[in-house]
């Protein structure tokens, strides 16, 4: 029996276009100004130090900003960059520049599972802070109370089986009693290698009955009790 569901965000609970066409461009457009205004704030200063270490050079702020923007353009999954993006998005949410997109079918099923006592967790390449911001500022209101925990790349890459072993260990739940939801086959492969049950969200294409993971087009079609 499944005890908890671990879900991806992009393409799973939320539209990939929201992340790609709203969040990322917003962070890129505001990154330079944000770094210059907040470089001496303790949380930002620590993240910039981590970014310099990641770059392997003691870059000044202008050079570091250029490096950060290059990483954005290359879609690098670099932890201090993800954390900086989260801080920038916080300002955007608070100013009402946008709301976090979550599919209605995901909201309905997550609420049902929560009411049924299933543990709900998020695992995304975006920072935990950014994850919480998205779910706290949706058109359906603040959904953060549905989730018992969040994981990001601090636990490891999403295509690495060790990351899922780490999540199972932190939750103290056998991997076979955890269900992972994603729209990316390689992530599902890594989770299944560790023992997770898996469901492939395939929202925009016909269901492939021969796929290596069970496919659905909507959260409405996911039944943890079937595993």
C-alpha cells in the first residue's frame, strides 16, 4: 500500500509554460538589479559566495551576474542560482506580478489524498523556497498546508537513483510504499531503480500503453490504491 506521494512540479502539477514563459524570464530580467541591491544582505551574500565557488573564480559582482545569466540561458541546475531565483520570484508573487500555476485536476486530487491521510511531498529542481512560493500563491489559494515536506537538488539530481534513496531514507518510508509522479522518463527510471512506484504524467500526447511507466493525462486518473 502506498503511504506517500512524491510529485514533480513542471509538467506534472503545473504547466511547463508557466515556468518557462513566466518564472524564468522574470528572474532573468530582474537578476542583475536584485543582486546589486541585495548583495550585502546575509542570505544573498551567502548564495553569491556559493555561486563563486561553483564558478571556480572569485568574480566581482558584475562578472558574477554575467555568469549567473549565462547559467540561466544554459538552463543549468545550479543550487545557488535556483535559490536566488526563488528570492526574485518571492518579490514577484508579493507584488502580484503573477500567480503560481497549478492544474485544477492536481489541486482536486492532492486535496483528496491529503484528506485520506496520504503523505504528500514535492521534489523539484527548483529550490524548496521557490516550490513553497508557487504553492502559496495559486489561483486556488495557499496550498502549502497539503504538503508534509519538500525536496530540491540538495538531495541530489532528479535523474540520479541515489536522490530517491535519500528521500526514502529521510521520510523513513520503504521506497516500495512511495509513489513518484513526473513527466520525465529519466526521472521515473531513477525512482523506479530505487524501488519507488511511478506514474508518468503525459498531459499533451496520447497515452502509450507500452510505455515503461504507467501513463496518465491527468491527476484524476492516478489511483495510489492500485499499487
